[in-house]
C-alpha cells in the first residue's frame, strides 16, 4: 500500500503525467482521503528514511491529518500516530539537524494539534511537557536547541488558533469543547508555559531574536484567555519595557525592530484583555504605560517627523497601543457604576493620554492617524453624552475640545507632498477623501457637544483664509483655500439643519448667519480665478449648494454668473466639463434672477453649443476611466448636453418676454437643424460619423426641450406649459427629427436618440405631440427595433397616455392595431440566448403594463373598438399564455392582474359585495361594460385558476409562484363580484369534481364570500387559496 500510495502521489503531481493518468491518481487519492483508510501507509511514508520528496511527505501527512480530524479513530490508533510522530520530532528537531520546511512544519503542527484535542483531556497530559522538554530546560531553552524551541512556540501558536481564536466561527459543540480545553490548560500547564516564556525572554539579548519575536507574539495571543498574573509581573514587564524602549534601530524590519514592535503589540494585547473597570485602571498604572508611550514618542525614531529617519511603522504600532488604552479609559469613564477612586484615576489618565492620542492622530501619515480614530470617536461620543446629561462639559473635558478640533481640521488639509489630479494619484486621492469623511463624523460630534465653539472655530478658519486671499498673502497656497472651502461646504449641514439658509428673508440661525458672511466674502473675492482646479471646482459646488444665498442677494448673481461662464471655457477638462453640469444646477433654481441677462449668457456660451461628433477610439481606452475622470468623446458630449439644458432654462425664465423666448429657441435650434439637414445625405450613405452627428443633434434638441419646460405629466398647472409661439418652434424641430428618423430608421443609434427626444418633447409640445404620434410610433417601432427598444418605448407611451388620457383616445384608436401587431411579432421571437430571454421577459411585462394603463385611464373602449376588434382575441390568447408560463412567474402574475382589471372594467356592476348597490364613481367603474363579458370571464378566465397550479411545472413552494396563486385567488374573487351566485354554484360543482366533501367546499366558498367584506378578509382568502392549492397538490 505504501508503494502504491507513493506512486499515486508522484503521478498526480508530475507535470509529465498524461491528463487521464493524473485524473486516475487524483481520484484514487481522493477516495483514500474520503475513506480515511490509508493513514498507516501515509504515516510510514512521511517518517521514512531516506526522506521521499516534499510533495509526497506533505500529501502523506495531510492524509494522516485528515484521518485524525475527520474519521474518529480509536484511542489505540491515535496513540500510535502520536507516538510515531513524537518519535519523529524528537529525532528530527534537535540541535545540529536541519528542520523540515515551513509548510511541512505547519502541517505537522496542525496534525499534532488535532491529536492534542483528541488526547489531552484523558490520556496525553504531558503534551506541553513533551514539547517543552524538546526545547530544553530553563538554562538551555532558546539557545541549545533552536529548532526544538521554534517548534514549541509554533505548537503554542497553533493550539491558540485552534481553541481560542475569536475570529473563527465555531459550532456550539466546538465552543463547549474549546472552553473545557482552556480550563484544563489553565489548571495543568499555564503556569509552566508562562515560566518558559519568562526563561526565553529573560535572556533575550543572547537569544536568537526570531525566537524572541515568536515568544512575544505567543504571549500576546495567550494573554487574552489565560490568567493575566502569569504575564503581568515585575520580571516580564521589565523585559517588555527594555525591548520596547530599544534605541538606535535604523531598520524597522531588522530582527531588533521586529522584537521592539512585538513587545509593544504585547502591551496592546495585555491592555485589551477583558476585566473590570478598577482592575483595568490598575493594570494600566502598573504597566506604567504613560511612561512607556512618552519614551517611545521621544525616541529618535518617532521624534524626527518629516525626516527620512522617521519610522512610520513604529508610529502605527504605538498608535495601536494608545488607541487600546484610550478605549479602555473612556469605557471606564462612561460607566456610571464605577467607584469614585477608579473614576478619579481614569480622569487623570485621560488627561495624560489624550495628548498622546492627538500626537498620533495628527501624524503626517494617514495610516497612523486612522489607527486612533476609533478611540477619538469614543472620547468625543463620551463628551457628547456627558454634555447632554449635565447640560455642559466639565472644565477638564471642555479644555480638551479646542486641540481636538484643531487637530481634526488640520488633518482635513492636503499635506505638502500631496498632488491633485495627476495621473497615478487616484488611489491616494480616494483614500484621502475617505479619511475626510471619517474626520467629518468627528467634527459633527464636536458640533453636537459644543455648537457655539464649533461655529466660532470654523468661522475663524474660513474667514482668516479669505482675509489672507484678499490681502494677497503670498504664503497662501491652494491647500489652505481647499481646506477653507471644504469646511465651508460641510458647514452647511449645521447652517441649513432645520429650515434652510433663510427664514423670512433673514438667516435662519447663528450658523446660517455666519455662512452668509462666508458666502459674501467668497463671491466678492476673485477666488474663482485662483489658478488651481480644486479651488475652482469647489467654488462652483458651494454656489450650487447655497443657491438660496443668491435668491436673497440678487445683486451678487451677475458676478457668480460671470465666473461660471469663465469656468465653462476653462482649459482644464475636468473643470470645464464639471462646470457645464454645475452651471445647470446653479441656473435652474435661479431662473427668476437670471432672466434679465439671459441673452448675454446665451451668447457667452454659444461657442460651446457647436456639436462635433467624434467616433470612439478603437483602442478601447475610453472605457478605462471612472465616470468622474472619463475624458472620452462620449463623456464629453454627455456633459455638453447639460449646456443645452441650461440655455433652455435661461431662455424660458418667467422674466423673459414671449418674443425673446421664441427668438432664443430659434437662435439655438436653427444651427442644429441646418447641420442635421446638411449631414443627412452623408448619414443616408452609411457615414458613421454623420450618423453619430445626427444622433448628437437629436439628443441636444431633446435636452433643450427639457430645459425649456418644467411641465410634467403629474402637473395640473397648464400655465407651466410653454406658450404656443415657443411650442411652434419645437414642433418644427420634432418634424425634423421625424424626417431623420424615417430616413435612418435602420440605425439603433438614431432610434435611441429619437426616443430620448420624444419623451422630452412632451413637456414643450403638450397635446400637439399627438398629431405626430403615428409618425413617432412608425419610426420608433420599426422592423429593426430590438425587444429592448420596444419595451422602453412602451414605457414612454404609458407616460403619454397618462398625460393626455381622453385626448389620446382618437389617435390611439387608429394606431393600436398596427402597434400591437409589431409587439406580437416581437413576442413570438424565439430567444437565442440569456440576453434575449431577459429582453423578451421585459417586453412581455411592458406589454401587459400597457394594457393595464389603457384599462386604468378610461381607454378600455379602444381595445374593443371596430378598428381594433381583430386583435382582441390575440390579446386574450396572449394573456392566457403568459398566465400559464411557469418559467416566468412575475409575468404570469401580471397577466392575471390584467384579467382581473378587464373583468372589473367590462364585467358590469357588482352583483354581490359592498359595491353591489353603489353607483359607479370612478372613471374605471364608469367605463361601459361589454355585454356578456361576465359570462366570458367565467368560461375563459376562471379555468386558469385551476389549470395554472395543476400544471406539471408549477412549484407552489416558490415565493413568486405564491404571488401567482394569490392573483388567481383575486381573479375568482372578481368574477364572483360580477357574476354572483351562478359562479358560486359553478365553483361548488368544480370542487365536488375534485373530490372535496360538502364541509370543505362550504369552507372554501365561505372564505371566498368573506373576501368581499374588507381588505383583511381579502388577504385571508388569498392566503387560504395558496394553502388550499398546496394541500391539493400534496405539497
């Protein structure tokens, strides 16, 4: 068996083995692993001399490891494995021998740990003693047998990971087992293990520093669950202090540097051990951690900030220690049950450690700063709670706030080495912005603790910076201004917290008043001309955020507009393209203040309205940028569209005369329409750039229309519709778009642009759009249209129907049949892949929604008019087909919803139920019923309620299938309303035919009748129907 196993491992691992042979070997090894029967051969192979190859030894040991862990070997077998491996270890891990490779050692220790779990409680009491003996006695440990000592420490680390690592998810049974093992270790061996640590560390200067580092890490891991007195004693702490305080370490990755960092980490782990408040404060004082941290901060490695010798790794390690200490101190202070002496000692400690906390929080390296943010958050949260409880902060805590807020503001600033917007700096920029968000949370907590102080401080920072700007302070740089503007942007959260920036034309709060002052200073300065993109971008963002300021200060609007126009022409592409969007955001709410300069503004940006389509780069580089930094031609055009919307907003201001509104529309659209006319012949000939140019022009016209009108379908204010003179101009533009659409109907690009424009033309044309609706449908639902296009257009058509309702009836009567015929053709398409299946499902749902919209808005008569009767049977057949589709439950449910609505609309007045005596009140119920439709619903719709759940592929356990059943229940309910007792009797006969007794049938029909009483009973009926179906199916 041993030779067979060795041969199988060789074949499985050999790159020269054939694929078939390797597959057989792997299958054989997998079978051995599953059965757990080859452990004897594998054990012999691992311990054999001379040694086989590494891969054979590792695979063999893994088979042994698996047998021990998974196959519950008997005690005799486990003892044999233990004795064999310990014999191997005693022979192999002695001074002068080369130990196994690291990955063999890891697997060996894993196996020994599984043996420990199985044998330590009952038989292998000497587990730790056996490994300790290998390492040597008190005089020899760590020096005579280095491999044995390393293996001993590895074993301790592996045992911790297996039974005490809190990050590993474990079953309740494993937790119970591990608790019992830890209790046994504490009783039997913890004292001896602690003594071995002391013996190794006591002579650390003469010992291999790798062993010292391993020992420190082991102490740090074990201290969380062993008696702390085993670690916290004069000898151990003295040793830790010496290690942590080493001076003159030039390389933090040297053995000395790693020992120093491990000693500090050990302090962190000791401090982090769970204990009561008095004991924790006592521990911090006993460890003399204030002195430890002070000495480390004063060491050359940490005192020489901004120099090449600064050790940021050490700073991060000490910061972690400080973070843990402050966390524990704050936890004690926040505990109301703490005794007076403990509280007093904790208050003294926080006075000392908050300074150390701020030292690392203010560190030049953001990684170091981030390490202590959590404890600073805890401290500020404690302040906020204390202030809320006592009405103010005690003096000793209030005095801490100024340096804390100054430090937070300081970290908000770009450091001197930071660059902005350069290639390759995106990651650093993203990390800094993430840090700013975390710092902002800290600022908010300070504001919640002492709002007046926060307002004064932020006002001073911003105003001092603007003063320096106005006085031409040569030391002022972009980083200073960026900080001031960033804080000004955030300040709005406080200033506009309740009712906006103003209340009754006055600043709404003290913070709002200060912000108004900042805005005055900013707008009246030349800040927008400061030669740095970050400043110019923030200037615009702030103007947009605080547009209410300009509503109350219209005299400052021209200055801001002048700056926006300047920035729309900026040579930095990010500033230029972002300004186009922000200009829109700024102008839209300020239309009334801008109307008097609209002509000047339009002329000022007219040069930016020229459209020059650029075909995408075949290299594909355009797709590599993030949305914000995308500089592709497509992204540039998408940004340019904002300019068309903004000129539309400006042109249509209420303060602009009708003549000028018309003139502006002509002025803006004439060049576009002329360009489209001139480009159309080239596009007809297949010129790609010409087609793209027409696409861009149509998109621009649609976007201009959106800017011109605020009217939306939900609005009842007809006054917001553009005046006839303006609508005339857009009607002409729509005609031109339709010409292009007809000529270039085979181009999806043109169809997409036209659909975009169509949905936006609604707001400027109003019901006049209906005159063109046949042409729009003809162009947008061509034979070339994809299912996705059709589904999207149906959504837009739903919007048109909702908007115009009765006005559209005549047009729709003419268009419905050809429209539905195209949709039915598409619905009959057999999907050729996943994308097609998704698009087909979406088209089905939009088709059903379209029918629902007609039924819901008083247009049901269109479906059965003389012009459209020929398609009625096809509609009913499609609904029947979709309702039965077990592969698409959402569509099936929607199809049943349509059937319910049809029954409600056309089935006549309710025969039974609360509404049976009521006069129809809503447009839906007022629609003319179809004679005989109630009986049609019984014969054609009702059978679906049984055939759908009875079909072979229907899964009544599926959550979406349950929704289908509930809708089927709703269909029976609706038919009962319209037909009354005859339908009840029909159902009674059907139930008898299913084999139901009289009592069960009565219960079923009683539940159905009760559904007509109220919504609660209706819900109960639907749930009952689901349960009934599941019971009938034997689910």
